[in-house]
């Protein structure tokens, strides 16, 4: 079992990173969130090692999935433990939503947020929420940069920014920062305007 990879970042794309470890180049699948955060040439990625076998041909496929934090790897493993969630679907979920967003959605039993991810239909979204809500406890959620999910103005502003083509994770972080610094309650239009000045 491979636990982590430490080496020199040779190449990266939105879904893959090539890490040189003492002359051996490891191809590691990554999420869009990890892609944005990988900036240094020297890096360490926590790894999930997966083997899939084609039932018809018997051929096996070995893949490494890399994460910057233990919480990212843990939520990935929890996602693929749900029947119907492949490693590709789990990676797509993590490319669209941060760990905190995922945990809040699961605890709030908000299956709508999962339906927006390609490859996840209504039944699978409900299954994810139902199965994982029993595995994730409230203390696991980080209080850092946290904004209540019930903030409707924030949710509407986030939807509007995504419709304008902005990355969901970056837009969510920007809105969280704005709301954290605001003294008064901000409306949807104010949130969008302030976000556009930053994004």
C-alpha cells in the first residue's frame, strides 16, 4: 500500500500530476481543487491506491489518486464506499465541491448539490447523502472560513457567479471571506458586486 508520494512536480493538468521520485515518474490523478493548490516544485501528496478489474477481459487497471490533506483523502474514500460511486465520479465531486461543502451537504441531507455533478442522478445523490450522513459527525467540520449553509443570499450569489463561468470552489471561498469581514448582512447584489472585484 502506498501512503504518500514526495518528490518534484514535473507536470500537472486539471486531473493529473506527474511526480518525480528519485528518477521514477508517478502519474497521480488529482481533483481540480488540488490542481489549483499545487504550485511548488517540491510537493507531497497523500495517496489512495486503487485497482479495478475488467470483468470481461480480466485486465486490471492500477491508479494513484493524490490529495493535499488527510480530510480530502478521507472524504474521497467515503464517497467511493457508496455503491455506484466510482473513483472518477468521486474525483468529479471533489473537483466541484470543497471538503467543508461536502460535509455540510451530507449533514444537511442536501442531495441537490450532488445532482449538479456529472454522472450523479437523483437516486445516487440520495444514496450518497443517506449512507454518508451516518459516517460523518459534526465535529469533523472545520470551523475555519465556515459560513452557515442556510445563508440564502450567499447560495444565490454563488449560483449566479457559477452561471457567469467562475470556478465554484474559488467563488465559494471568496463569498465566505466577504461574509466573514462584513459587519452588516449583505444582499445578493452586494455579494455579487464585491465578489466580482476579487475574482
